[in-house]
C-alpha cells in the first residue's frame, strides 16, 4: 500500500483531494491509505474497469456491529 495521504486541515476536519490521490494499475487494484489510528483507519481502493476483489469476510474483533441509524438518509 502506498504511503499515507497528506490532508489539508480545515478547522478540525481533515480534507483529502481524492482526485489527486487516486491511482490505477492495469494488473491490480491500487490502495491508498488516508489515515490510520489505533481504533480507526480509512483508505481508498482504485479499480480499473473489469477489476474486482474476491468476496471475503474479516474476523470480528471486540464483538461490535455497525448498523445504519433507523432514520439514516442516503
């Protein structure tokens, strides 16, 4: 995976220019780490047309579930 991205700090938020960070490779997906802490991380995965990731599951640690709020709007 590439090095972590350098965000711009606006107030208390970190803003990433995803267009500047994106990257592609003809033979594999490209993963770019946005940030990583002890409890949370975020990355983008960039795919060329026709590329995919094999369906898989991650082991559960700590027993928590993520569920959308009942009144979540998309």
